[in-house]
């Protein structure tokens, strides 16, 4: 991963660093905290401090900041880390609603937004789709009470 001092062209550098990602994640979790679909997916809820910390470090690292996430948690392995949670189209869409609102909020505060919001959303939209693990079909769900064809 690229560190902050490696290049001035990283998004991390263009948004003036960690404070931007802290604001982004805070704005995102303001929405999650009241979302009836997403909040139950967080094992520590209603305390979202751990999730905020992890997402802030991950995003900062991904966009060229310090590698603290890697040092604390190892390789991100996003699909593996999200596999215990049923993430279907509804969860994906709710996540994107809150992230898009957070991106809009923090990018509106930038003196020179310069396509930052578009760059962020170009990552978040396919990433949210990539983390889906529940198509709604019985063979892909972990929801209790649903059985696979022929098992009943």
C-alpha cells in the first residue's frame, strides 16, 4: 500500500488526510445508527465505535494513507469479513444510500472538490455489490427458516 509521503497524487493527500475520512465515516454511521435494515448487522450495536474505527482506517489506507489498518487487522479480506452477515440487494442499497449521503456531505465542505465524490462513489458502488452474499435464493442465504429445494 502507498503511504502518505509516497506521492502527492493520492486521494488521501488531495483531501488533506485522515480528518476527511473521519468526517466521512462519522456522517455514514449517523445514517446507519437509525437504519432498521443495517443496524442489526452490527454485532456491537448500538455502539458503532469499533466499526467506525475500522472503516476509517481501511478507507484511509485504501486511498493512500497510513497502513494502520493492515498493522492492526492484517489483509482486509472484505468478502470473508462480511460473510457472516446476510447482505442482499436491500442491505447493499441501504449501505449505498448512507455512504452517498456521507460523500455528498463531506465533499461539499471541500474547498476544491475536483471530482473527489465521483472517485469515491466509483469505488463504493462496485464494492457494495461485491460484498453481496445473499441473492435471495435458498442456496445462498444464511437466514434461519429458509431451506433449500428438496429439503422440506
